[in-house]
């Protein structure tokens, strides 16, 4: 099923584990070398920067090749465009298979670009020829990206497949009768819960180990969609928009209280479960969704100006994290505040420093703003998170 | 770590019984790290607090409350710097680690609230009069000083962007292209100057061994500012653009050698992209000057992009191999 050499993929995982074990001082250097020798992986997968460069360049090549072909047919482009796109998609796909099977490219940027162009062109072409509407398009995206996931274990494609699936059920149930319309949120909640549970089960299957990263992406998405489908803001505004309820500004939706409860409790449940199970995904998604609670409440109840909320929540966050640091001075319940060994400190520090420069450096210039041609007015990082 | 895997490796006699036991022990005792979660919370806390204070002060100008707010900002700023001075480890020319992760963010809070404070003083009381430069110069000094004194790369990057602002350039990573009017010879020459200044500072930092780990930040900002200014110069002074083209090629070649020497994939990538953009610009410019861009020229330029990009791919792959073997 997988286009890449499966043994090498498995060896890659073994090598990663061995490197981690070496970093934790569990195995010595000779053992690490022996493991690497006995588990070769001859993929061409350059480092992230070269990968980015190769991705961009391959993209340029394909873009202009398509342009060149389109130019040749420029007289009858309207009729030919759909067929041309499908043809080009298939061509890119053939190139992709060739790069993967004979040139052993694996996440090299070249195969990423070819995969996306092939899938995109194929979808665009079919879409152009057979105008199938929203539901059909979702289904089409779902099958194309599912194929890409199964054959190329691409993480972003798994995200696409999942979103297309959710979109399909959303459109199909919102277009049919009134009863289905009313329970759209619950349908989506059920689907994302189902996908999440499926991923949890699938992760334990030994054969699925090569799809572990795809499953992880899908689990994160499932949690977010699960919450989004029941979030008061999303439900109210979306159903207002889609089903033309024409709600007044402070009018509640039917079963509004239910969605309010959902909005408040789900993030807390995620975090609690995450702490219980020591599950990083649940904890992080839960923390993210806490922000969603605040934004949702603030949208409907204007109890204080934004800047006051920013100051108060800023102070609260600092106090909470200070408390956590003090509390976890010695590891408690299997949690520690210290870094795990495997993260690469230097790179993270550099990235962090650039983020700081980006978000904190909008110097509040005064009346000279035009003369000096820069610096947005209004407080460091006032473009904050709310 | 996956115990089953190491069990297999142990049975295959690839790792010793001792090692297997260690893997088992470490995995069972493995602690769950909340390091990055806490860091993110701290970062968001500082971002929200300083952002909120900044807006608060501007919204409340001319009301009674604003002096209280100002006092609060001063207290936050003073308190942060007091905490940092008290807890800091002693200064050295090498890398000094922060005593804890809270420290870094308190320093960040201190610096950002200081910037707000100075900006407010200028806005309300015109402390620096009409010498607007002083209003950005002063915070910049404080930022540079804090970066070195407390050893904080993030603050250093803020200081560098502030230096840019003082000279009239926006050089934050995402705004460098769209916030500057590069069709202006003053901006272009300022950029050249700033880029050269940053690069030479980076060089001195490294070779004099003063906070060696700061070198990357200087060089990174320097390369981008210098190359973008050069490119802008090439577009702006279109009559003598070959001169700028030569300059750009020279700089790119210099950094290509440097990237090879240091085995830096990052610099290899950005140099390749800058060089490629420049080359494409010159090519398109040439054929539009000669042929006036008819249909034949369109074909030609499309072919150029396909062939040149293939060439670039091969170049990248080859250089990548060179890195690995040397």
C-alpha cells in the first residue's frame, strides 16, 4: 500500500528510538552504531531547509510546465482546461511514483510538491468538468486525500481527508429535512468522537505504526472539531448564517443552555483527562480551548473592555505559571517542569527569539511615525491574542 | 521509548542486557515534561499583560486614571528589573543560562513595559522634544544593555529591530517587505548601512568571543537586510542595475562560502533563494528590454523558469551531498 520502502520506514523509526535511547544514556555508542548498521534507511530525505528549497523549486517547475502546456492550447483553453488539468495531475503523479520508487525520495520537498500538485490538479480538473456541488466536492477531496494518506503517509493530507469528511456530513445533513438540520452539531460531535476513538484504537495496532503521525494529526483535529461543533459561538453564528434564523442580537438559539455547558466544560474535561492519562495532546488542546471559552463569552457579554481582560488574564497566566514552576520544583504525579532530553534546545531558542522580535517589537512610535516609516502605533504587541 | 522494540534488539544480541535494563528503567520512570506548556503560558501572559497595558494607557490619556496606570506600569517595569538583577547569575562573555524559565519572561515583561513607559512619556510630556530619534534611541540602548547583561537572545532580537526602527526601517521578520517603501534611495542606503553594520557586529561577536551565541541573530538580520536592500537598489536604480547585480552576486557568493564552511543549511537555503530571485529578475528584465515581451518571449521566460529551477534543484541536492561528505 505504501509507496515508500516499508522496511526503511520501519528502520527509520528504530533509528529514532535508538538515538533517543542514546541521548538518555541507556545504550552506548557502539550499540547505537550497531543498530544503525543493521537497520539501514537509504531514503533521500534532506534537512528541513533544503526540503523547503526543493519544495519551492519543484513547485515553480510544475507551475511553469503547466503554464507552458496551457499556452500551447491557448486557443481552446476553455474547453481543454479540465482535461488538461487532469492530464497534468496524472503526469505529476507518475513523476511522483518515479521519484519515490527509483530515486528513493522521502519527504525531500520534491515528493511533497509533486503530491500536492498532482492531487490539486486532479481535483481541479474533475471539479471543472463535472460540476458536482459542495457535497460532491467534499466527497471528491475526501477520496483523493485518503488515497494520498494511505499511499504516501502525508500528514497534511490526513487533515484534508478528515475535514472533507466532516464537510460532507455537514452539507448533506444541512440540506436535508428539518430534523437533521437541527441535530447537525450532534452529528459532527459524534463523527469527531468516532474518529478520535478510531485513532486511539488504531495507534495500538502494530501495523499502523507507519501511520502514527497521520493519526496524531487526526486526533488533534478531532478534538478541536469536537469542541467547535458544540461551541456556543460556532453553533449560533453558523446556524444563523446557514439556516437563516434571523436571530436578534441577544436572542438565544434553541437549547442554548446545552451548548453553553458544552462550551465551558469540554476544555476542562480535556485537561483533566490529559493530566490523568499523561496525554500531551489532550493537555495542549485543552489549554488552547480555554482561550476559546474566554473569546466566546466576551463576544456575547461585554463585561469589560478588551484591554482590561488582557491585563487581568496576563497577570493570571503569570501567576499560574509561576505557581506551576514552584509546585513542580520536584516532580509530582509523573510531571516535571524540566525539559525532556530529546528536544533540541538551540534551535528552539532561535525560533523563540524570532517570535519575540516579531510580536514585541512594534515600537509605539509617536508623532514621527511617518517620518520614520515604520512602527505601528499603539503599544507593544497590542495586536494581542484576543 | 518502545520497550518491545528494545526487547527484540536485546534478543537479537544487538544491545546488552545492561542496556536493555536501563531502557526499561528509564521508560518506566519517565517523567512527563510540562516545560513548553509552561513557557507558552508565560509568553502569553507577558504578551497579554504588556499589550493590555499599552492599550490601556493610550485609551485613558487625559483622564484621572491614567496616572495610576502609569504608576502601575512603572511598578511592573521596576519590579521586573529588580527581580532580574537579584536573581541573575554573574556575567560572563560566554553563555550564561537563566536561573529558571520564569526569569526570561520577567525580563521580557520589564523590557516591554519600559518601552511603553518611554513612549508614553514622549507622547504626553514630550520629554525628548522634537528629537524623535531619542525616543527610540533610548529604549534601544536599554534593550541592548539588558540583552548582554542578562544574556537573552530574544531581547537582543528586539534590540536589533529597534535599531532598525531608529534608523527608519522596519526589520521584524514578517514586516520587512511590506512595511518599508523600498522604492526610495534613502531607505536603500540605510538598509545597506544597517546590514553591513549588523554583519560586522556579528563577525566581531564571533571572533572576539563576546557572547558568541549572539552571532547568529546579528548575521541573520544582517543578511536579510543587506540582500533585500541590494535587490531594491537593483530595481530602483535601473540604469546602473548591473552594478548592483554584481554586488549582489558577490555577497551571495561570500555567504555561500560561509554556509559551506559552517555547514549551515539555513544560510544555504536563503542564499539560494535570493540568488535565484535576482537571476530571474535580471533575465526577465533583459528579454523584456530586447524583445518587448511578445508571445515568443513568454514562451522563452516559461522555459527559463523550468530549466533554471531544475538547475537549482540539482545545485541544492549536490551541495547537500557536499555538506554530508565533507
